């Protein structure tokens, strides 16, 4: 008789677990997401959940921080573009695609969702997200200032005002995605915003 060997245990996919947890928090909020729901969605036991992430609040914090860094990475890539037009385009368009990653079950932007205000335990992570967004805003403003100096933006462009406009459009897209707006609708809004910004703030750059 051939003796069966035990199969190798399935490796724990932390990134997948964070995505699944984030989707639950998105849909049900922090308070509405029970440990039982998390265990069922992540496919692990209670003890494994606590061993991997700590408390439910710890898991929530890690999920939010993870997604906040994904949004921030868009700014990091965008400011490396050669023209200001492409910088702003990447900030807005890439963000729309990140908000609407339907293949991962995203129902919007986690950092602007109601889950962020659901419990006082999220105080530290809310501060983290706010600091990260201010850092991204400063990074964008510095890039716009450079564009004005280099002649890639109209000389009358106020970098602080233009940065505020881009951030306002970004926040609007984020909020609308959280309310259920689809990708096509958000892209249409983003492209209109880009067109209006191009008419008033950008100069024609030879290509």
C-alpha cells in the first residue's frame, strides 16, 4: 500500500488578506465588520488572525495605511513625468483606476470612506493619512513651481492655487467613487478637469 504524503500547507498571502479585509471595512465600516466576518473572508482561524495582525483595530489600521501608500505612490510616479500636463493627468487618471479596481472588489476610496470616521480607535491612522496627503500635496506644488520656472506652465499660474484645484478634483473623484460612481463617469469628470486646467494654466510644449 502506498503511503500518502501530506500536502504542503497553503502559504498565507498577507497582501490578499489585507485586500479582503479592506473590502469588508469599505462595505460595512469598522464597527459593522465583525471578527467572524474577517475570519470567514480571510480563510483563517481566530488565533491566526490575531497572530498575523493583532486586534481588529490593528488590522484596520494596516489596511488603511497600505491603501494610502498606494494612492501616494501615484503622486510619486506622476511628478517624475516630463511635462506638467502629464503630471496632472497621471494624478487624476491613475487615481480613478486605483479607486475603481473592481477586480479586487473596491467600492471606492478607502481613505475617504465612512469607515475612516467609524471609531475613535482610528485616530492615529487618520492622522497618518492626513500627513501623507499633505506630503503628496507639497510634492505636487513643488513640481508645479518647477513647471512655472521652466515655462511649462503659464507665467501667471499660482502653484498653490493650481495645486489646490488638482487636490479638490482628486478629493471629489475620491468621494464620488465612494458613493458608487463608475469608472467611466469618473474618467469623464477627470478628463474635463484636465481640459479646463490645460486651457488656463498650461503652455503648449513642443513634442
